[in-house]
């Protein structure tokens, strides 16, 4: 990418122009230095010998896209005074991009035609009305990228509310953005497809969702994606690479009223994850003992326990450890109890090398809509709130009732039931982001958390670690305030 600072001297301007011309001429994804082949369709192409080659399955991968940063700033800023929440396992990456996951699609090695549908969504709200509803209410989810014949388009499911009339329109797979894939060549039989910073502009259909504030051709944020392509042989062998395999034999997974392979998914709190990996804590997280990383949520598997008509008591495997500057917090021994429609997630909490606090109830969640379907008793993305004990366990840095990330639960009632797949970010990425000392862009993560609560990410730490992190929190507070002030005065 070119530097955004203006050139100060003509010679610099000339160099920039030359560099621009050079960069435009280069393929965005450097699989080869030839222009993209014109494919008649996205289904199949011809290999070098001219024979027709079946498209290969794309399975696993992520799409990172900020949609439009100025829209994010507007929604979370003083005019719309709103926020956004993540849906369906979408995550944030860096300061202003959303990460969609679990690519599914196809890639034709001969023609380079590529299609990948990603999961997850973002729900923007703003201009709150006295009745609690919002004038601005827009959801963009399940982006799909299609590249074929030298053209690229990003489609998405969109639900938007018209300004004024409040009429709600829902449409699936609307062409939202035109992607400039000139110079991109995706031909070749590799196991990975990557596109970096592809320029995107709004389509006519996409513009409708933005209440007339943007017109067709308006520049959106560039799109980056990474997807795994299965070798032809893998296709038969791996019908669903993203499904979370259950290691126990079927007959062991359930017994009457009991089960051994339940899972609970919880991301703790989005702003906390951003804090841990951001410039203050400069840390990371690690999962052990079977816990799995879905990017925006963590899966604790092998849940054993008993379920009866909406009541549940289960103990899960796996540990999750956050480390960073002045921060060392481990959650393990996760348990979930559901009674009378109310769920409680507890864990053994260890902070700063101190003694473990056993069985601390961390959050409660609404489990009244526990659904029994397809052999599973499941709760999907139930909003969660910190308990009084959780607030204490986290060193009093959070208040009781603080919104945390939602909790999802799946309990197999039938030995054949398939567990919901965990977001699959593909092999091209380490799911746990590495520390990022400085965000590349100016927008901070000051929008609402996944749980829709206030944006300030109060740092959850174990009681024992509270004092140690206090200094870091103070620094963070100051930084956040500075950022907020500078944004408001821009
Ligand atoms: C009560 C109703 C609304 C009011 C009073 C309102 C007001 C405004 C104002 C004053 C701006 C200019 C902001 C600036 O220049 O910094 C703006 C921008 C914008 N509004 Fe709204 N708006 C409303 C509803 C909506 C709705 C329903 C949408 C649909 C998504 C929407 C989408 C936008 C967009 C996309 C921008 C441009 C943001 C940017 O990139 O700078 N607005 N709005």
C-alpha cells in the first residue's frame, strides 16, 4: 500500500506516481505474474494441457473487511451515537476491521475462478429513538466473494431500515461491492488463495442500504481474504473440514440423560481480547487441554454431565490463558449450570501465579430459549452478564451486570448429533492474533461490544492480579480518553 502522507516535493510525487503505476501493474495475489484468465463461468477451467479440470473445494478461511471506516466512525460518533455488535462468530481484527470466517466455496485451478462464502455478520445501530428502537439499523452478514473472468464482486445478506419511513428491507446475497481485481491471477493448483487489500466500491444495490448518503462507486474499505483449497483427494476424505470432530465414539457421546461431548463457546469479551493483543498489554492468548480457538470465541469441549428438560449441569475440558504486560489470567475447569431458564458459566480462575479460585460463577445468561433440535439441546449466542462473584473475581474492575460476550451451548442428546462448527479461520492465520504495538489506522475499537454494553473495556483480571494490572488499566483509560477526544474534535 502507498503511504497516505502527501508528497512534499515534486520528485517525491513523481516517485509515488511511478510506484503507483508499478503496483497497479502487479497482481494483488501473487500466484503468477500474468493477467487473470477470462473464465466463461465460475465452475471449472482448463489446465495448462487444455483439459477440463473440476473445481476444488474451498474450506476454511477468513475475510477481513472494515466495510467503510467513515461509516464506523459516523455510527459510533456524536451524530448517530450508536454502535455495532458482532453476530455469528464474526470477530474484530486490528482497530477497524471485521473478520468473517469459515470460507466455503470453490476454486477452479485452470481458470482461476474463485468463490467463497464466509460466515458471521455485523449489526449497526444508531439514532436511538425514545422507544428504544433505532432509526439506523443495518445488518451486513455472510459476505461472499466471487472472482471470475477478470471481475470481482462481494455479495452479502443485508437488512436495512429506510430513513424516514422506517421500512425494513431484507435481501440475501445482494451485490454490495465491486472489487477491482485487475491484475489478480488466481490460476494454479495451490492449497491456498489469498487476496490482499483489494479496492472495493459500492454497487447501486449496495448504496440503497445507506439511506442515500453514499452513491454507486463510493470507495469502501479494501478487502483482504485468505482461504484454504482442498486437494481433490481431500474432498472425499474431508466432507466438512470446519465441523468440529468429536473424538469419542458415538455410543459414548450420550447415555440416558447424560452426555460426554457437549461444548460451550464463549469469547469472554471482545474489548478484552483487543486489550490483551493491543498496544497496552501487548500480549496474546493460548488454549490448552483441548480448548479450541474460533477467533472471536473459545470452545471448551468434551462437556460431561446431565441434561433433563432444559436443566443442565456440565463440566467442560480446556484452559484459556491470557498473558501480557502485567497480565496473566487463566480460566479452566469451566462448568455450566442451567436451571429455570437461567444459565451460569463458572470457571477456576488463576491470576498472576496465585492460588486458583475454584468454581467462580463468572456470567449468567438467558437459557430460557434452550432449543432441542437435530439431536442437540442448544443455546445460541445468549447475552451474558457478569455476576457479583464474577465482578469480585475480576478484581472489581468490572461492575456486576456488565455485558460480556454471549454464551453458546450445544449438548448432544442423540449420539449422531453434529455439533455446530467452530469458526474456521483457515490455515493461513494463527487464530490468536499476535501483539500489535500500534494500530495501523486511527479508529479505535470504541464501538459497542458484542454484548452491546458500554465501549470502555474494563480489564477483567483475577482478584489476585487486580493490583498488578491497575497501572496498565490507568494507562489504557488515559489512552482511550485521548483517542476519544481526538476523534470528537476531528
Ligand atoms: C434520524 C435519522 C438520521 C439523521 C438525523 C442522520 C444524520 C446524518 C448526518 C448529519 C450525517 C452527516 C455526518 C457527517 O457529515 O459527519 C449523516 C451521515 C450518514 N448517515 Fe445518517 N442520519 C440518519 C439516519 C441514517 C440512516 C437510517 C442511515 C442508514 C444506514 C444513515 C446512514 C448514513 C451514512 C452512510 C452517512 C455517511 C457517513 C460517512 O461515511 O461519513 N443515516 N447522517
